[in-house]
């Protein structure tokens, strides 16, 4: 049974930080839930519409990991269904990577936001929230077993490498090895949409396409190696 709640309004007093301070959400950092909807490992569940898990093939050769659900994802319950998702679909097509070969998820499964007028605006997850949600990322990695992981943005990179000091800018364009898998870091699609000037947006999009193309090549190489073995 779904625990989806109506999306809270930015004008709803119950969703405001002051109200949250008065009634602290239940947190159990040692919890080991079986269902994502039951997760209380951090406080983000309290002000999200629902948890947003990953989608894609059960044994996808490529996994893409973003930061967290956005406003549309929070309402629809699926990752990358907003403008960033459309840009990602365009980049996959340009890179020659089939969407059905890719499992898509986020490092953090609940939408973290702050009110700005009538809108719910994205707020970057804290390290403790990334750490709490690593429980779910580990389960996805074990279940899907991707050969290659594309880290979309700094939060995803830190979560995947389990390194809070990881710096995205230092490794964009490189292929890292972690946990027996290839990790290809690149920009989050939202950066390619919202960078302050057109040249930066174009460079970011080109970097995403390049990373996806590299991920496809690595996945095919690993598949060929396995078939030969």
C-alpha cells in the first residue's frame, strides 16, 4: 500500500521550518527497513510527498545516480521525470546509449526543499542525509549489479565513493575504479540547464554526453569480456 501524501504547499504552515522545529520528525538512524516507504533513517521523509526509488532493468549494465528527487519527481514518484530528465534522455540518445540498458536512481530518495513564495525550491542534502540513504544505494548496487556507474553531480560522486571530500571538478572526464566497478563522473543535468551562461551550459551538456558515451563503451567492453570468459 502506497504511503504517498499530497504534495505539501510552500504556503502550508505545517511544511515550514518553524513548524518542523516544533514537531521533530521521528528518526531511527539504525533502522534497516525492507520497504523504502517505511524509511525513517533521516528526517527528509516528513516533508516529502513520497520516497522515490530507482527505475530500470533489474540487471542493467549501466546505473546512473543523481542527487535527489526534484519537485516533479516527488509528486510522480519516479526519478528524472522533470526538465533534467528530458535533458538526460536527449544526452543518452546523442551518446548512443539505449535507455533500456540503464537503471536510474538518486543518492538521496526524498525531496529536500525550502519554501520560496509559492514554490518548493531544491535544497542540497546534508552529508548526514547522504550517509543515511547510502543504505538504499548499497541495496540497489547489489541488486542491479551494474558494470558501470555514471555519477551525475557532486552529491552522487560523494555517495558512490563514500568520500565526503570528493571533488567533482577534479575528476570530470576521468574513469574511476571503486568497489570493482567503473565510475564515470560528470555534471548533473540540472547544472546544464541552469548554469549562468550559454557557453557553460553547452560545455556541461557536452561533458554529460561524453560521459554517457564512455559508459556505453565500458559496458560493452565488460560484456564482451564476460562472454569470452
